[in-house]
């Protein structure tokens, strides 16, 4: 009915791919818009500050949009940022910092 022996399994080591793994996942590959904040963005920035449990100083601000939604904001002079903790925003905050350095020149 059932075989009385189990055939030996041949071990085949996994071959490593020579290709590098992608550095961005699908979310990171989405288009990001970095732009100066205006008065109409105040409500979205306040929402981010509440989610991130931090205050953002008043002054010139930059925002980062992901798929049309503001997910991060940075005050240019202080470099302080707030971001949506439920979205992958670390790369966007870095981009905001780079842009802030350019704006300050």
C-alpha cells in the first residue's frame, strides 16, 4: 500500500543571483512631489503634527506629497519635520531635507 522506504532527497544549494536586489520597493517608486507649503496646507500639516505627536515651528515650510496626499512636512530653517507614521516616509523626509538645504542657499 505505502512504500516502505523513503527515497533520499538530493541537496541542491540555492544559487545566489548575481543581480542586485532592488533598492526601492513599489511604494518608494511612487512619484513624490516636493513643494513649498501654502496656507491651504495648514490643516494637513496640523494633522501630520498630531499624528507624529510633534509640533512644527512656524516659518517657511516644505511638504512632500505621495499620490496627491501630504505625508511629510519640514520647516526649512530648523530642519524639523513631521510625517505620517502610517506611511513609508523616511525617504520623503530625506528629500525634504535636501530641498531645504537648496532653498537656504
